[in-house]
């Protein structure tokens, strides 16, 4: 039980089963904060089939009716109506529940703005150099994926299919060539059809899965039994899928993106964005060396256990909350 029990309001436009990595961060942190004794209320975007209100273990979850069309992604034109519909409920909750902490994305007048990475903190400073910010990374449950399962020599990519996510660099590296392993690409988005056309230029064994629910058996199987994880995004703040790969004990290859590099540290191999020859050589090196893959996988798992488990992250939030309130 913490020294000071706090009442916390979280505002988020998505919460599992909706959304991607950000939604899972909101869920994981809420569960851990309630476990150590805080009260947490969450106001989020609803979807057909979800209730208006739900008690999830020890926190309250309010699903608001929305115009959202898809479970996996939400657009700005869907977020604006959500903000308008959330205002009356939030106003009532703030008046009746008397929160100690309200998480918010509004920089002005915020006691602290929590940034998950140095990279994102730098972007914040460009917008408002006077903002009071603290760095606390995102986290994940230690048992999200089992790192001890026997792994096959295959490559896994999990991301939303936008051009800036960089999946095209993998396909360019494989153009006209193949690797002695299966390649699985999971995710949906507007760039998917372009990537499928690019994949026709390689004889490599590539499978496109489309969107998979993060809690699905299929995705769990892919993470736990694949040896290599590739993530070549050009612009990231704190990619949660890298935490998933680290949890699963995978050998990780990333682009030279500061947001991604901050998560994996020296527990991954780095490749330039648009250097297909070097990219292919890196992948071929891993495919031919399962011992190296296993070493990198263990290193990634150790880094995760040291820095990114929910108990570790929640303690940092709790310390910050006490500092702000005292």
C-alpha cells in the first residue's frame, strides 16, 4: 500500500480491445497503479459491443459512444467528436470525485508533462521550452510473452502500415533475393497494398497477416516462436512493439531512429534506413547464426526486466505524484 493513496483520472481516446500500443500502455499502468493502492478512473472512446461503464478489476472504465469505424485505428475526424462528448462526463467526474491527479496532454498549467523518452521530451521543449517535464518510459507485463519457448528461424514485423513505419526498407533489401527463413508481416493501414506489390519483386517467403488482435493466439504464437524482430520506422516516440519483442526474447533489428534506439539501447542491431545491401547483410548474418540470435534475445529480455516492467514504471509514477502533490 503506498504512503499516499491518490485518486487519478485518465483521459485516453483508446483502451483495449481498441487501438494499438498506446492503449496497452494506458491499461498496464492503470492496473499496476490500482494494484499498489491508488484509485483510477478512465474515460475513453467506445465502440459497438462495448458497455457504457465497466468495473475492470479495481478501476472504473467509461466507454463513450463514438463515431469510430475501426477497432485498430482512429482518425482525427473521429477524435474531435469524442472530445466534445467526453467534456460533460469529465466535468461531472472532476466535480464529484475530487481527483488528485489528472493525466493530460495540455502543456499549459500542467504540474508535470510525462514523456516516455528523451526524444519526445526534446520535441516537447521545441513546442514549449518552459514546460515542466519528467521522463518515465512505457512499460509492459513480464508475462506478456514467454521468452522460453523454442524459436524458429523466422522474421517477424508488427506495425501499422504507414510509409513512415519503414517496412518498405525490408522489402527493398529483399528485392530479387531471398533468405532461408519465413517472413511474417502483421498490421494494417493505408500503405499495405503498396507493400504487397513491392513483395512481388522478391522470391522470399513473405506472409501478410493484416491486423491481428494484440491478445490473439496467432500473434502470441508469432512473437513467442519467431527468432528475429525487424522494426525500421523512421519516426518514433516510444514504440511499444519493441517492448513486446524484448519481452518475447527476440533478436531485434531497428533503423537508426532515436526513439527506437532509446528503447532497445545496445540490445539490438541498427541498420541505416535506405541501405538495402547493408540491411540484407545484417539479416543474413542473423539467419545464419542462431547462437547470435539467442544472445541478442537474452540481452533484450534482460534490458526489459531491468527497465520496463509495470512495477518499476508504476513506482516512478507514484514518486512523481507524491512530489507534485507535496
